C-alpha cells in the first residue's frame, strides 16, 4: 500500500494519539462523574477535554504532528 504525496498521515502521530487519549479519558471520567452526580468534577472533565485539544495542537506545532520534523511515519 503506497501513501499519496499529499497524505497527512490520518492522525497517526504522537500529537494526535496524545490528544485522543487525554480527550477519551476526559469523556470517560465526565460520564462516570455525571453518573455519580458530581457536577463539579463533570465540569472539570469538560475542562480536561479542552486541555486535550490544546495539548494536541501544541504538540503539533512543536513538530510532533503528522507532517512535523520530529515525527517519521512508518511504512506499512
């Protein structure tokens, strides 16, 4: 399978994986805290969701994104 020249890597980068893991954790914790009726922690989880997006963006700008200089895509 060959990559197209303009293929951005479909998010297979350290920046994307880190952002998704943080945001998934925030979603799971938010759901748990909602179920346990802990509104302050639900809002804290919403804040963590935003932090995940910011961390992904910052890592991408630091070169760990799909086209960044610190990331080398693997050929499958």
